[in-house]
C-alpha cells in the first residue's frame, strides 16, 4: 500500500515521504495513530504542505544537532511521579512526560515524537532515553524517576 507519512517513523522515513508498506502495517498501525495517510492523487498536494511544515520543525544541520545534543546530555532530568510499594509506578512514564521534564529542567524544547524508550519506564530509579535529533545524531538523556 502506498502511503504519505505525516510524522517521522523510525526505519521508514520522515514527514512528507511517500512510501510503500504492507497493507496491514498501514491499516492497523500507521493510519490509526496518525503517522500516515493513504496516498491518493489529491493527497500529492498535501505532500508539499507537509514537507514545508517539516522544514520549519527540523533541525537543519549536524552542527546544530550536536549543539542541542550537548545541551540535552548536560541537563539532569528529574521526574516525580506516584508510585506504590517496592518502587512500582502507577502507570508508566511517557515520552510526553519526559519532554516536559526536560523543558522544566532548563533543557531545550524537544518534540515528544523524537524521544525513544528502549523499554517502558515503570519503576523508580535511573533510566535512559534516546532523543533522535537528526538522522545521524541521537542524544542520550539520563532520567531519574522519584516518588512524588
């Protein structure tokens, strides 16, 4: 199935790219979550608009991405959340929570869709998240989750 990506998807492409994927992947994952729309002749007009919006939010150069990477890795992110006995959280820490914690800690503003977690954060303690700033640059952010 031919689709137009509306957001960056790891391993597939960036916003505004037209890609071919398996029908089930598009129908059950990408389209319902808003990561893509079906390709149509009329949809080709949307591609240019999506690409313009992508350029506004995109980090232009590797130097700029490395500068932001340095800022992110220098920030100590502390996230307080409710937890039960034995350090288990009620729910989990989401990329949106991490993005807001980075901003409140004095770091640069990060889009929540660029934050990748290797595993869900469901316990107190130190954790690590990756922030994809540029296709070639990713920053590691250390997160300390504490009980509220």
